[in-house]
């Protein structure tokens, strides 16, 4: 196991969890008419890109768990 890869994954995972929480709050604001749906779509794209980055970091950190090791 690559210690640096695990640390990278943990950092990205923490960021992703924070982003998901913020996205949920923002989505509620959009539903209440307080924020723009277009901005929500943009935030969703960033969130999805971060999810993909987190998945890639996980695969580097734990290759045996992803069928690559």
C-alpha cells in the first residue's frame, strides 16, 4: 500500500464530503427559489468531476480492491 496515495485519497475524500454537503444545501436553496438552477448545474459538474478524481485516487491507493492489483 502506498502511504502517499492513501493520504491523497483521504484528502480528496474529505473535500468531496464537504462539497456534497454544500451541494445539498445549495440544492435546497434552489428548490426554495433562493438560488439559480444554472448555478446548481455548474456546481453539479464540479461535484461529479471531484467524484471521478476521488475514485481515481482510491484506485491508486487501493489497487487490490479495484481489480487492478
